[in-house]
C-alpha cells in the first residue's frame, strides 16, 4: 500500500496526504512514487485545488535517512535519490491545480522544500519550519537554496539557509513565508475557508492565474507585462468564463461558472 492517500472530493477539490506518520513522513522512494502518482491523478481528474498535508506530527522531516545512509558507497545512487525528490517537487509545483499545503507540525529540511513547492500555505501558529540541512553538515538538494530566496527577502532566506534555524508559524507569516498562521484549533476551519474560496473561482481562470504568476517569476519584467496582456485578452475574448464574469459584474450578481465551461473533468 502506497504511503500517500488521495481523495477526490465531490466539491471538486482533492486531498493528498502523506501517511508515513511513524517515520515523520520521510521522503522514501515509495512515498515519492506515491506522491508523483497522486499529482498525476489529481491532474487527470481535473481538480482545480489540492490540499497537501502530512498525517501525524510532521508534514515531512525530509529525506529518508536510513535509505540515504544505505546509498553512501554509491555516489550515482545518492544523486539519483536526491534528484528524484526534486523531480517530484518540481512536478507538484508545475501542476495546473492550486496546491494548498497544511503545516500543523514539523516542516523541516525536505519538508520545508515540499512546502515551498506548493502555491499556498496554511500553518498552525506553533508549526516548526526551516531548512535544517546546515545543522547536520548537509545541503538542500530539492529546491531549498533556490525557492527560499525567491520566497523571502535575501537577508531572511540567508538566515534560514545558513543558520539552520527553525521558526514558528507566526514568524513565518510575519516574514511572508506562509499565507496564513492560525491557532492549532483553527487550522481545519481556515483550510476549509480557503479551499471554499478557491472553488468559487472559474477553474480555467485559476489555472491561468497560476501560469501567469509562474511566468512572472522567470520572464524579464517588460516581457512578463506583455505576456499578461496577451493572456488576459485571449481569455476574455475566447473563454465563456470570462464573459460570464463580466456579465455577473454588470448585473451585480454572483457568477455562475458551470461544469460545461470550466474544463474540469469529473
């Protein structure tokens, strides 16, 4: 049985849960294969939103150390294993659905890298987040040294990368590393509220917004602005959801984005 559980909900959202709780959801090869399969299943189902979380006290504690220690005499195997973590997180980041990561325990090292590959994050105020690699003489290999400096001001990214410091959810929110930090008792309600808000949007618009935001991070400034104009004009001119949104605004009513125009396969 794969240590990743996938639930395709009736409301259109998906839930992806890492279930190696006794191992703090360490990123073993079978868990990585399960996570890759989960991402593919959510894409195939056409879900616009997926909640990503870990069962037990951690989102993930990172690499599976027993597995990694068994590879140390084979440098090629070490590289392949580290690359496999990065490949799965890259696939999650590039997926057309909006991923909402929930951290209500530890999200350190590879767990922090998993969080950084998601689009949105709800953390409990007492969550424990950080890149712990330097604390043990190690280095991030699944995007930590790349995504943290893009998520935070340089001084704060360096602080986490160089010191191995762990911060709580409230600090992460104050820094802008996570979107929401709430008391532990309010995590589930907050997640439900965020998912509900996302599901009110036209799935095609949500997917296109994710594409625009991703392009804005890699294109030169003026090129990104020009790209936004072309995408927005094409969307409004060609997609029924754009016209429905404009009609709803004019008529002062809630828009009705139906399954017939959403592109969501159920």
